[in-house]
C-alpha cells in the first residue's frame, strides 16, 4: 500500500518511517534480454540460458543494474507526494548487490525514509529501497535513493 503525503512539506520530520513493500514482480528472460540490448551488456550469465545452466548460478541472472533500475518502478508504489509541480531523481548513495536475481524469481521493493530536508524550492527525501528476492534470506539490492519534490 502506497504511503501518501499531502505535499512536499509533509515529508519533513518523517525520518524512520517504514513505507511498506511494493507488489511482487517476476523477472523473465525477456526483461533481462531487453536490458542487455539497451545497455550492451551481453555477458553470458545474463543472456545465454544454456551456458548459464552449467555456470555458478545454475541459470541466467538479472544484471545488477537492471535490479537497481527497478527502484524507479517500485518507488511510486511505496511513496506518493501530492501537490507537486515536479519530482526528480537527484541521485543515489550506497548501492549494494548482496544476492543475485535468478531468472523466473520474483522481486519487490521495500522502503524506509532515512532523511527529509528542505532544499531550495522543495524537499529532498532519502529513501532506502531494499529489493527482496522471494524466498531468499539476502536482498538483491539495497539502495539509498535521493528524490526532490517541488510544490
């Protein structure tokens, strides 16, 4: 369920707020192949199911940067800020990839607000998004996203 803030100023003082988790998303080979095509990263562990079956993961795995990019899909499911003229991705800190995402697995993003502060013309919020792999005891990706919301 999305946590809704009435306006950017409502984010101030929300440090430590758990935002819950997004819906599950199944990672199919087609998504991995399209990401490889878009980025030029055609490493066999991602795009060659036959070879990957005998490799270290037993099947193809999603690119780490594909997993990271899913934060952009999950964030609107975690956090909604109303009465904004514009929201921008400002950057990210502390990206880690503790576990692989095997093809066919399901992932979701869970969020927590780490910081919120006023910036010129708006509010900047840091949300830690932990991308979980269903059935795994380690997350696939942990990223501190930085967004700015302008009224």
